[in-house]
C-alpha cells in the first residue's frame, strides 16, 4: 500500500473534491477511504491509499497535470 498526502490550498472543499475524484478514478473507492470534508477542514490535507506504486505515481501525475501546485501538492506519506 502506498499512501499519498495531498495538501489542499486554504482547505478548499471544491479543490478537495477534484482531488478526490482523481483518486477515485485511479484507485477506486479504497483510495478515498477516510477522505472526508471534515478531515480536510481540520487538517488541510487528504491522504489517499493506492495498492501499487504505479497507481500512486499515476495519481501524482494526474494531480500535477490537472491542478497547479498552488492549489494542491502531493507527497508520499510514510
């Protein structure tokens, strides 16, 4: 399992929803477990769970492609 932490600019729920949609599309429902709007509001980031490094990299590339780093930035969460 590879966990990716995504920081969301100003805890913006709409940006968070876009990032969650990418995670769901790439990693299915298991990727977004625990990524609630309450968690985002409290912490300012989401943690997504991918079953392989390949899927995690695909997700990071998608976030970088579709969202500028000012809005959301990824890092592996170890």
